């Protein structure tokens, strides 16, 4: 696995919007914060472009992201927001220069599609707060955790919620948005979960759709040989006119009942204000007790 260099004062960050469009002031706070970290902030050419729901046409978003990957002087690619749209041009990206000049790519939600694609090429990335995240109330701690990870190479995520299945596991941490993970199945960027710790989160789905996606992962043999499972935030989840009858925790319990790995619930990862960063492709240790769970980075970056 290739881990890009940690950041230092004066490094250059390029903000791109590869998915949904943003408002004219949507990333102002992020720009200010990144500059306060001592970084030089550069904006992609089409960051504020608009084309229906997207931040510009597919060609414009492809252009900006390809530039970000190719320019050697860029140390960090910072995604403005998620939404939808990355997979529309993902297969047209070239990683040739990016592999020669690796840099951290930070994002989550729709950006999971890119992170899974580069995992297949042995490139690490960071699942964590994006540009529009910085203006949300309650993000201070997870934004600070992102800074600590980028500059110091340390990562600790924990929760004090009641847990599902206790245990300890060490393994490579991968995952992100459940819908995008299911979307990767059968493609060139299909997630490799064998012997790894899997993180899942999502937003705005109906309970039956969450169950269908989790069941799809199980049917695709993606839940049977894990080292551990981490359930992050499932936000703004909807029910139908006829109640589904199970919570997310109950679904996960039913689908993993015959597996022996630890399962953590309520990790602050996902579409809530508390969205702590983790390194896709790095080794973590997962510790789950009855009323607490902890993920800690063990790879030296």
C-alpha cells in the first residue's frame, strides 16, 4: 500500500468538486481553516460550476480531478462535497501520474467510489470531512482529528454506545458509503474485503433499501470473511407506510449472527457533524466491549 507523505506548513491543497454543485459561499469556512493550518489553497477551475445537480458537466469535473491527480506540486486533493456524479467519469481517469506523485485525497459519501478504485491500485486515501462539512455545527472535533491525521499521522475513533458483538481485531480498514460499496460490485473497482475490517455508513435511505444492500453484501460473500465490522452513522433513514420492523442494528445482528468477528455500532463516521477521518488501506486495531468501541491506526504513515 502506498501512503502519501504527511503534510507540512506551506504545502498546497487543491479543492475540487467532482460530484454535487456547491453554493458560492459553501466552502468559505473550509478555505479559511485550511489556510489557518498553513496550507496554500488552490481552487479547481470548475469548483463553482453548475450543471443540473452537478458541479459542472462530466467533462469539466473530469478535467479538474485529472489535473489534481497529475500536478506534482499538489500535496492534498480536498473534495468540496459529495452528492452524486463521480462514477459517471471515474473510468476515464488516468492514475499514471498520481501513482508517481502520490498525494492524499480526502472525502466521503460519493467520493467512496474513487477511494475504492484507487485501493485496487494499492493507493491509500482518507475518508473524512469535506469542504461543506466545515460549516456545520459540531464538526470542530472531527475537523481537528483530520488535521492531526494529515500532519501527525495519528487516528483514533471511539464511541460509548451499547455494542453488538465484543472482541478485538487487527486488520486493514476499508469501506465507506454502503450504496457506493454495493455499486462497486461487479466493476473494476469492486471492494476487496477479504480479511479486512469493513466500515459502513449511509444517508437518506429507506430501511428496506438498507436491508437490501446489506443482504446483497452477504449474498456476494462480502460479510463472511471479515476481521471486523464497523457500523458508522446511518442518517436520515426513512421507513415506509408499512413499518419495516427492524432497526439497522437488528439487521446487522441477523446478517452477522453466525460470524465470529467483533461488530461495532454507532461509530462517529459518516453524514453527521461528528465524522472522524480514517485511512482507507491502513492497518487499524478494533476493540469492542459491551458499552464502548475504539478504532486506532497502527500503520506508521
